[in-house]
């Protein structure tokens, strides 16, 4: 099943050119939400690249994920304006509170984190989104409260 979908994606790139690696990985992530081991293997076979090379390229770009998203997907802005207003502290707070870093998903599958560039509302930073709901002027305490609210909604 997964193989067929990957093959369909690869058919969009009829010329075996290594510069297609990033667009192919983007298409796969768009389809699956993350890069699976199987996908990396298939792409490697197609482009005649070792899996280690694909992992090293994909890990260089923070947009690629290797784990499925959590039920609650948290996006934290790391744009310049949000950085100045303390976004880095929030990333550390997420790690302390949920044990996840950029691109990771909590062991229970509930929360995942994606650090993104500017989210387009710099004046209201630091900015974050949880399942596409936006939150502005986030502090560490506010972040904890928001996460708690989502956790409680599950109990
Ligand atoms: S820098 Fe964070 S919203 Fe623009």
C-alpha cells in the first residue's frame, strides 16, 4: 500500500536526478506527514543513493520529520522578532514539559513540535499555534496553561 503511493510520487520525477531529492521528500512528507523508513529506502533505490545520505540531507532541513505528528501539533515561531521576545525559552520549556524537541512526538503520541520561521504576526510575538489555532504573546506560564488545557480535554 505504502509502496504504491511512494511509487506514484516517484513517477512525478521521471528523470533520475539527485537534485530531485528534496522535492521528492517534500512530496512524501506532504502525503504521509513524515518520512517513513520505507520511503527513505524507496527513494534511495530510485535515486541510487544510500539511506545514510538521504537521512543526512533530510536532517539538515528542520522541515522534515521522521515521526508521525502528535494528536496535538504545536508550532513555535523561531523568526527573528519572536526570538528577540523569548521564543528560545519557549522551545526549552516545551522540552522540559513534554520532553520533545523540534520534529519529535511525545511517547504517548499526544504532542509533537515543529519550529517554524515567521508566522506572519511578528508584532504579537512570541507566537505559537496548536492544531492551527494561533496564540500570541506567549510566556512560559501561558504555554504550560495551554498545553494543560489540551491535556485535560483528553481526560
Ligand atoms: S517572527 Fe514570529 S511571527 Fe514573525
